[in-house]
């Protein structure tokens, strides 16, 4: 009789252990997915940073060219 009770106890203990193991696998899989998404986000941030640097350069050149052109017009108008 005691052997049956011990066997039943072991079986009852094994089920929650299997469930914990399954949950652990799920958590590990989810952690890997988060790691991949984080890498994608880092790549996108780098790309945005590069594009902002390029945009800044274009805007600086545009403002400089516009300022120069406006200055020439102002000088030309004053001479006339």
C-alpha cells in the first residue's frame, strides 16, 4: 500500500515539473525573439541616425546657398 502511495506522489510531482519545464522553454523562446527584435531596433536607430546626419548636411548646404543667393540679389538691387 505504501508503495502505491509513493508512486502516486511521484506521479503527482512529475506533472508540475513537466509544466515548469515547458514554461521555461517558452520563456527561453520568447527571450530569443526579444533579442532579435532588439537587434532590429538597433539597426533601425543606426539607419535613422545616418539619415539625419545626411539631412543636416543637405539643409546646411541649402541654407548657405540660399543666403549667398539672397546676398547677391541684395547687392545687385543696391547697385541699381
